[in-house]
C-alpha cells in the first residue's frame, strides 16, 4: 500500500531525502510558508497532500476551487 493511501505523515528528513535537499532547506520552506507542516509530539510532520501542493505550486484555496468543480456530479 502506498504511503499516501495509508495516511502516513512525513518527517522533515524524509521530505529532504525525497526532494534531494538538506533538512535545513525543508525547514526554510516551512518557515517561508511554501510547505505546510504541523507538530506531532514535539516533532514537525508534513502531510502527503501538503507536499503535493508545494510541488504543484498550488495554494490550499486553489485546490478547493478546483475540487468543488471537478467533483460536481449534479
């Protein structure tokens, strides 16, 4: 099962490895508002959706606007 489907969260180190950047660079992305993160048990975690948003260059409000029209069944 993929990580996105099982609801896992990424650590800063995992995101850094995935993006091939340093952990400090990921921390700067979070501080600069380019990547959303939150604290769990005193450690920063990044959701797969947050990482996807950053990679696609989408802001949360952009995704909400797209999602509501894409899934409008009626």
